[in-house]
């Protein structure tokens, strides 16, 4: 089974055999695999990373995180990952879920406080108790995947993941209930979620300010205070990051990429890209 660290991890939505492709797991991710990534990785499927040991500094959707194992790092579909530093003793296990599997799991957890807590925190330290249960959890999943004769394998996978969440992993999120979330922090979080959903079509601040029912000036000032970047900076960073991924990981020509990102022309896209990277799209692709 090949390692799934590609620029675009994308599993089909509709499959006859859920066990063959809707769920992917590997228990052996080492430093060399991550160090080979020189450009951001975009995930087209929900991915859970269990860091067993070691240290990793990485940007997840442009926000820097310092990860110390053991830790749980859930990366949502459409988020970006760019490792910056990986310690020599780093080890991790990875689970990739298709959109279909994710939607079925969502039905189990959507109405619980745990879902909100998981949405708020990207990196969560694992207690000794929970970390000790991860190998058993992964072993159970692999056993289900190996049992090709079980017609209920898909259901078994979903409920095994759900059981691990509700029996063990929730304990790592319980302390988050006590963390205060200020009004400014909530606004910034909502803004970043909106940008991640809309940056391909909406690059003007007025759109996001209107969605949040505040003035563009207030939005930009608040986001700058919370993150160190203005609201416009964040929009531009997402656009450029997506452009880089498309240039490096797809066969789309530059005109098609300009269309994908809703630029009025290839020329306009080229000028926009060069303004923020110092290179033309063609130069970046060939670098």
C-alpha cells in the first residue's frame, strides 16, 4: 500500500467496495517522507495524524504549529500542510477518510460538544492513557480492512472510529471546554473559515465583512491583532498557496489555473502571482 503523502490526497466519493478505497491507513510515517515535501500539501480528504513521538513544526492552513508527540492532528479536507522542521526521531500513523466515510462519521458526532472542540483545535496533545490505546485502535482498523468477506466492513470501520472518539479521544478535548474564546478570537476563527471556503471566488474584504456583519476596517484591525496578518493578507495567502499547489501538482496549464481561481485573465493572474512570489507562474512551475 503506497504512502499517501501527495500534493492532493483525493479519494473517490462513490465506490462499490468501501473497504478498498474509502479508508486508508499506514502505521509508518518517518522523517524522510515529510522532509521530501518542499511545497505545501493540499488534502482533499479528511486525514488524522497520530504523532507517536518526535517534534514537528508545520504550517496547517498557513497557521504555524509546534507539534510534540504524542499528539493528535486532524486535518480537514481542503486544508494545507507544509512541514518546516521534523526531528530525527519523528514517527506517526496516518488515517485518510474519503468524503463518503467522513459524512457517515459526521452523523455520529455532529450534535456533540466534541465536534465543536475538534473544529476549534488543530493539534491536541495525547495523554499517556489515550496514546497507549492508539496502537490497539489502529490494529482493530487494519483487521477490519483485512476481512474482505465481511459485508458490514464499512459499518464496522465507522463505529470503531466512533468508539475510539467517544471512549478515549474525547478525554484529550475535555480541557478545551474551560478555554475562554473571546469575541475577537471567535470573529477571527469565523473569518478564516470563510476565507478557506470562498477564497477562489471572493478576494475582496467587503464580502467577508458583510458575512460577519461588521465593517471591513474593524475586521482587518481585529484579524491583524489576533494573527499578525491583515484580513487581506490572509485572503492573498490562501490564493497564492492554492496557485502554488496547482502549478506544482497538476497538469493544468496556466490559463486553466487562472480560470480555476477566477482571475479575469491569464495575464492578470500572472501579475498577481509575481507580485507576491517574485516569480511568474511559469518560472515557479519550472523551478
